[in-house]
């Protein structure tokens, strides 16, 4: 259980079982809700950061570069030789929580690209 899940569970339990007229509990719940919001923002930023890191990791594995006409970062599918951009990567890739590329299926030819191969 992560800190985010634990905080959410505690807030739900307090709202359910605590008396509503207790001001100290209401104040504590409000503080915990602010902390929960901060944790949610941090998680969203970490997820975004890990997506970008995984894309750059995949570019390194599959000899990526910059597409000349569009000037966007891309890498080439080893099977069908189509260019794969960041949007294709996000929709079809799996990556670890640390931002390491694990595997991806090509949207054009459905071949499976893996990190170790």
C-alpha cells in the first residue's frame, strides 16, 4: 500500500466513523485532504516524468533520432521501418515505475519490441 492509498483510506475511515461535530477531527481531515492533493500532484508529475524517461530509453535502444520533416523525436520500428513518435509510444508501450522501457507493440505492424531483445 502506497502513502497515497493509505491517506485516502484514512480520510474515508475518519469521515465514516468520526463524529461530525468534532472540530479538531474536521480540522485534521481538512489538513489531510490538502496533503492528499499534494501527493496526487506528485504522483502525476512522477508518472509524466517516467513516461518521458522511458521514451528516451526506447530511443536509445532502437537508434532513435529526430524526424526531419516534423522535427519531432522518434525511433524506427525494426520490423516495418515506420517512424514511432511519442504519442504512439504512450498508447502502446509498457514501462516500469522507474522510467525504464519494457516492451511495446508497433501500431503499424503489431510486432512486439522488448527491451532485452
